[in-house]
């Protein structure tokens, strides 16, 4: 009986550890997929002149606010929200080609520069 309880306890502990890791990896993948969806939506917007939501898990919308990252100011054009990270923030495309992570609680940051280098937002590291 003790062996069964010990095994069940170990299985439960493993599920908790792996469940947390799985959730974190899903949120990180959602950030990367949001950036990809944003860039493809921006290309479609340039070609057709309309914003379409082609993927069910993402919402593309016009976002014309100015965002400040450090001492730099960016004028945003489009943004994408994902179902998995909606409570944390969203990604926005600046006019100069940078992709910004707009956090709902923490400071905004550059998620992808205009030359293509990607940096995971601090919240998901």
C-alpha cells in the first residue's frame, strides 16, 4: 500500500512539473506564431488593402498607437492577439518594420527587429 501511494505521489509530482513546462512552451510558441501571423497579415494587407483574420487562434487588428521602448518611440500599424497569451499582451508591427511586444503589465520591448533577429519577451524567458 505504501509503495502504491509513493508511486502515485511521484506520478502526480511529475505531472505538475511537466504541466507547468508544457504551459510555458505553449505560451512561448504562441509568441513566435503571433509574430509570424502579424508579418503574413501585414504582407496581405499591403497586397489587398484589407485586414483578414485567417487563423482562428489569432485576431489581427489595426493598432495606430505610439509605443515607447526604452528611449525609442515607435508608430504602430497592425497588431495580433493570440488566445494563449491574450492576458499577458500582444505583438504590434511598427512602421519601421520592428515587431514590438506590448505587455499589459510590464514594459514593452522589441520582439523582432527589422533585420529579422528575434528576442523572446522577458515575461516568457
